C-alpha cells in the first residue's frame, strides 16, 4: 500500500493486541466464511441458519461450521429460540476492524 513517511508517529503493537488481531483476520481468511458473514450482515435482522444456507448456497453443516467459528470470534451472535438458531451480526465489528487495521499499520485510530 503507500509508503511510510517516517516512523516518529508509529505506535507499537503489543503481543496481546497482535494475537487478538491475528485471530480475527485468520477467522476472516476464508471466502465461504466471508460470504456467510455477509449473508447475516446484509439481512438487516436476525436470520436462521436455514436462511443463511439459502442465501449462500452451501450445505447446512458447512454454514453451521462457519457460523461457529464466526461466533467464537464474536463476529456474529447465536441465539437459540425454540428449535431454531437465530444469527445476528456484531455491529461493533464495523468500528473495531478498521481500528485494528489502523493499529496494525501503526496509526492511532482514536
């Protein structure tokens, strides 16, 4: 991406932050998982696993696997309602991911 014009304003990334951010980006390093997350995010409401399956066009077990990984990293929240699981996106990701990218690149996003 562009070239840095110096390092005097660069912030050091600590091991804890680096590990957390690496885990987030590792979670997002799968195209199907990104499609699953997008299907939930663009629904604009809680969706069932079956709706995600229909929107993404892959099997239920694959969608469930990806949703579990996304939930473990808190990109989505899973809530059981009767016999169905409702999935919602974690809206905080809209600010936390860009802030993480800025920190990784040495900027203070605040």
